[in-house]
C-alpha cells in the first residue's frame, strides 16, 4: 500500500514548488500526476499515490490516458472518463497508461532517468508531522470450513465478487480474472497462494485503522461463510505442503515462482505459505527517516518475538516460534536481511538507492503484460541496455515497482514499512500498528529507542535476527533476556501513545501479558496443540477470524 502523500516536500526533491499556481490532478491509473502551471511553464511537481486522491475525492477513474506535458498556452480538454489530454506543439515526452492491475507502466520515456531522479522520488515522501498517516496491511489464510483444505481461486473469485456487489467495492482484473478490489483508498489483493490481503487507507489515528480492519473482517466473514470458507490469523500455513496450495492467476507471481528456487531454499514457502502484518509510517525529513529506519531495524526482532505466531509446518511443531521470520533468512539474500549499512554515518536516501539499484530485477510491466527480467540489472535498464527491452528506459513507475520487489525487515519507499511480524488475531493486528506508532511518531519515545540501541553492535543485531525466530523473547542479551529490553521498549511505545493524545493506549493491552511473561502467541498455540491431542485441526478453531 501507499501511505498518503498530501503535500509536495519543500526539500531538494521537488524541482517545482507550487505556490500561487494552477494545479490539475490527472488520472494515471495507479497514480495521479500533479501538474502545476507557473510563469507560463508547466512542470511535473510530484507523483501522488492514487489512494490519497481517492481518500479525499472519493472518486475512481480507469481507462487510458495520453498525457503531453507542455505550456499552459494550450487548453486542457477532457476525454470522457478516460482521463485528460494536455497538448503541446512539441511534446518533450509522453505518458501512456492503460487500465490494468497494479504494476501498470506509468510512462514511456524518451530520456533516461538519472540516479538523482530516483533519490528525489524517495525524498518526495518527506512531509510535516501534521500530515503523517498510519497504513496497516495484513494477510490471512483462507480455508474450506468442512475439510480445512486451502481455498481455491474459484472460491476467492466468488468471495471477491460477493464483497464487490454487497459492499460496493470496485473490481480489479487481470486477463479478465478478478484479482482484487479497491474502495476509498483501501485495496484487497491476493498473494501467490491465495493469502487474502487488505492494504488499508492512510489514516490519522489507530482508532481509524482498527475500525477499517474490523469492517473488512466483517465483510469477508459475511460473504465467506455463505460459501463455506473461513480465514485464519497465523504467520505460516499450519497444515498443508506447498504443492497443495492453489496458484493465483497473476503473471508477476509466475516470474517469481520460476526465479525463487534459483536463489534460495525458502522462496516458494515465502510466496505460498506465509502471512504477515505490517504498518507503514511517514517521516519528516531525511534525518527523521534515518532515525526511524535505524530504530525499526534494530528493534524489529522484538516485534518479531512479541507477535511470533507460526510454530507449525504440515501439522506438526517446526521448532520455531516464528517460522515465517526464519523463512526470510534464506529466500534471496540479494533482497532480504537487516541492512547493516543503514547504521553507517553516510546513510541516506542516496545510499538506499545504490542498494536498490544492485538488487536484481523481477519484471517490467509493458502493454498489459509482465516482461520477465529476473536476475537482470536495473542499472542496465537505466542505460537503455536491458536485454529484453533494448533501447528502452525505465520510468518512475518501473522504479516504484522495483522497490516493491525488495524484502528487507524494514523497507523504504516514500514511507517506511515495518515488516517483521507474523499474521495474527484482529487485536494483535491493531497492536502491531500501535507498537510502532507509539515508538516512531512521538519524538521523546523515538529518542528513547535510539538511546537503547545506540551502542548495539552489528554482531548483536545480527545475533538477535538469527535467534529470535526460534527463541523469541527468551534470547539471552547482554546481562539479561530480550524480554527485559522488550519491557523497556513497550513502555516507550505506551508513553508515546499517551502523549499523542488520541486515547490509543488500549490497543497495546493484548500484548502486555506477552511483554510481562515472555510467552509468545506461538507458545500458547503449542500448549493448545498438546492439550488437544497433538491434532493440528483443532488449532483452526483458535485462529479463525
């Protein structure tokens, strides 16, 4: 999902500052291009995520758009519901966007992007504190209530159609097959094995993001029960092997499925058998981004432990509390991990761009088709030397898509994604967002977290990442256990929420006992498993939404 970007940053990222100017928001499928007219010239000020526009205007547009950037001497004419066309006698470049699923090409460029363009793209996420938002994403496993078999695509299609008809969502299609839904800044999408994902709209408070979650789960349950389907909140598929999981009809996943086994042991497990919850948060400046990124990475193992909820594989305990987290240690080391360079003195937007440029590509989206670029270089693409698209240059949308194929524990786009937690119950989904909002959206708590991690070594951070999936909060750390650090961090999060003044502290209550005792959700499931005669089928009642 994309956290709202309601204003263009005044940093160096913006070459055009729109003050007393005319503006237009032009539909471009997945994005909207904000254009400003100033002193007789027309400039591209920023590319804004479509959900921000939808959030404020409550309108959705689909169809083709041809956009010529030019001067304001030529009038703008509307082209029905297909968008707007701006004419210039000698257009410098052209944007072409066709109705399609997410990942659509945004532009066909005739001039290459520079690295500074990529840096500016990330920097354009900077925004003042009053415009910070909260975006929660979560995935869940569907299963057939009678047999516990994985949900099929046909059942998912029926579910999506049912939600669309009953609750007025817009359908998202790929090759005439329904693969998702959109409504007011929210989107529902499918992971490779049919994991059902809600990407929430960017909202101001935890009350709003949790109400959104509750509404979504109600809608899903209302329709799914009628077709004999249920959904489970857990981090790893507890019963079925990879070859029993249906494959969703999304072309990008075909590319990933063929490439993953070449670069890691657990790639297919990650694609088909994991579920997570994450929160997406904003930053004010490059310095603010760095501080939050460092806290997020260093403390991500604590979040992994607090929300550990994936102790079963194919019906039996797997020896881990968060096997989902362990999976990520051997998926593709070129695009995963805890990014030690984030703690370097010279880290910033540019250094992240350098890292991302060296991550091998997966695909490019052109003419409503995914072009297999697996293993190829984005640097070559920028030079017009991509073997599968010779002479063609990437667009900012290609860059945005490329950033989504990088999977570190904390990911930078034009916002930060906290990606280290297992899927779980509704209350724990809300608690994950509350945990990070309390830590990162309050200056005093953020500084307190920086003070805690300030003298942690590279080796210590790597040790926590390695041991937490198996030991959780019981990992020995310095003169105690990780549980003791978690207690200090939890207090910072709680105090941060109190100072926010929205009466959000109650969302942390569900993890308070975990913090106090060090007993994770996974350990509670393992105890239940033993009490129920070591029959994994009984666990489904416990994890059912």
